[in-house]
């Protein structure tokens, strides 16, 4: 499947650079592919989805419908084989967009730089949740592409992913849940937080955290994306920071999100 995708993309790009009147292969033509091409039982991921460029493009494409993906592929002269599912087509479109824009990764070995702003929850977890990254990297090392995509979709669209994969991938989803709330070793009195309800206000948030120890510095702002507070607090000692994390990290504040507190 990977080879088929790559061939299709290469042909499409070559043709689209020659003429705008390129025709898309007919269904009957696609049906005549060699019988050695197997039905898709694993997803054709040739790209490194840890790469921020790839993760960003994947985040843009994932919310698209099957029809939208198929239409964009066809506009470039690319058409998936009949045995490809929705995720197969989305991965094909990721690769196509990167190839057409000249952003295909792997051509330079420079160190990856943490993005200023994350394009998706999946990308954020790869950078901010080391335990989740360990799980994802292990799946990647095993070549378990289906589980990689389940993990990515669960981060970006958890409710939908639970419906689709809650039975067959229950163990993986449970591991991811545990990884997302795993606590790093507390080695500093400074803690970043995210998830207190915005209606608490800065004063209410500070009072809540100050109940666990003397505060030396405090920063708090309302998130641009959700009605929650995000910020940073520096306690007078590490023990107070540990108490704050133990008390509040992972707590459900009724906003549909769990509180996140982490030592920095």
C-alpha cells in the first residue's frame, strides 16, 4: 500500500506540473492494479508523525470528511484504491500536500524545534507529555500504524475515538489516559497549571493554590481557546509544589477537562 500511495502521488505531481487538463484514472483502470497489492489491513504511514511539520498538516486534515479528502485528492489527479478506508485517504492527502508544497521532511537532519503554538492536541501531547510520547514511539518502533492513528485520533477527537475504538483498543486508550496525567518528578518549586474555571478569576485561583503553601510568584491568564485559567505559580519550597500537584493534577473541575499541574 505504501508503494502504491507513493507511485500514485509521484505520477500525480508529475502530471500536474505539465498540464491543467490531466485526467484522473477511471475506476476500471484502478481495478486493473496487480493482484499482489493487498487489501489495507494496516495504514500506509511512511511519514514521521513526531515531526512537527507532519503533525501540523495531519491536524488540519483530520477534521475533514471523507468526501472533502477525496475531492482534494482528485483535484490533484490522485485517487485512492477501492480498498482504502477514510484514514488511508487522509494519510495520502498529508503526504500529497507536503510533497506539493516542498515541505516533505527527512531532507535535513537539523534538530526539531518546539513550535510556538501547537496545531493539535496530538502535537501538544508529543511535546508536553513524555509518557504519551513513550507509548507512541513504542508503537512506531513496532510498526503498529493502526494503533498510532488510534492514539492520534484519541488525542484530537476523544469522544469520537472512544465510540470507534473503545472496544478493540480499550487497553491502549487506558494506557494513554494514564500517560496524560502521569506526574513528572517534582524538582522545582515552580508549577504550571491549566484548567481552573475562568469564573474563579485570578484572585480565586491564587487563594486556592496559596492554601497549599506560601507563594512567591504567581501568573494567571484566561485561555484564548477555552473558558479556563492557565498560568504559573512559584512556591517558597518544593514540598508545597508537590502538595499542589498531588491535590489538583487530574481533578475534574466540571469543565469537561481535567486540571493539569506540572513541575517545571
